[in-house]
């Protein structure tokens, strides 16, 4: 999952692959803005064919948060 999310981040943001870590904060560490985060989440939803709730989306700060949401949604 991490590799797939990393691919999305590299497509959406102007960053180096070495800067992408599980604990990286999308806004503070990777320089994303709120629109970038929305586009990243949308790309993740499309890639994994699911939809996150607005409540879950409000909790997304790091790459690990995205992975946690994917794992939570895959268990449903």
C-alpha cells in the first residue's frame, strides 16, 4: 500500500521520493495544501475503489493515516 500511495504523492506533489515516509505530514512535511490533500485522497479512493467518510478525512494528516484508513475500509 505504501508504494502505491507513494506513486500518487509523486504524481500530485513536486517532491523527492526520499522525502516520503510513513510519518510524513502531507501539509507540514510534504508541502501539500488543502486542495492537494483533497486530490491525493480522491486518487487513493479511485485507486483502491472505495470512499472515505468526511469524518475519516478530517483525521488525515500523515501517510500512515491514509494507510490506516485503507486498512480500516478493507476490513468492512
